[in-house]
C-alpha cells in the first residue's frame, strides 16, 4: 500500500548496504547466528566431503531501518532483498563447494524497531575427515565452521546459538 511504499523509499533514500548499521562506528554489531540442520545428504568417504541441507539463521538490529508504526498504519514489517540492506558476510570457512557460498538469497525481514532476520537455506558441502577404519560401526564427527569473512570481532560480534535439529530428516 501507499504507507509501505513511502516508508521503503524513505528508509532506503540514504541507506548504504556497505555500511555497518550501528549508531556508533566504534561499537561492534551483534549478530545472533544459528544453524538448522534439515538433512545429511551425503558423506563421501573418498573425497572427504559432507553434504548437508540446512538453513542459516541470522538476527541483528539495523540502526537505520527503524520507524514509528503510528506514522505508517498497518506496516509492522518490511521485506528487503539482501542487496538492498546490510547483511552479515557469514560463510562456511571449510566449504568444499565450487561457488563457496551455497546459500539461496532470501528476503531480510525487518520490524519497526530495526530487528532484522535473515534465513537463507542452502546445500552445504564441507570438508570432513572421514575415518572408516571401524566401518560399519564407525561414528563420524564433522565440523561446520561459520564466521564473518571480512569483519573481526571488534566490528561484528557473532554470537552462536545452539544448532536446531528439530526438523532433521534421518537417512534410512
């Protein structure tokens, strides 16, 4: 509607998606990060690669994307493409994927207080030291190492929350 259209135009007018959305440049931006495992798709012993289907969950406050709801009736949330607004550059450090970033770019959902949620799904291929000496009684432990690619801890405070496996589909 007209309120949403006007608000989107206003919020993005001087917005720079390359700028960390903080009130004070000397403060770190806190990003809550979680990983939802949907399925282990493959464990390739020969190439030492684990393939998983998962969703990343990132949440933060964007200082520049706030509005007074009473001035924009009916507009509680806005959706932005990841190219329109700042998003954390969280990547899988031990990726074995040829494109490195294997996520599907979904919208960023922002509420009137600037609380932003970004939940990109992806098929992740990661390196994994597979030891099959005790097959078929072996247990494999594969780590997925996520982090910001360009921000250090002084600029981006990445707070990991527990991984969610409630939607996990076990292999038969």
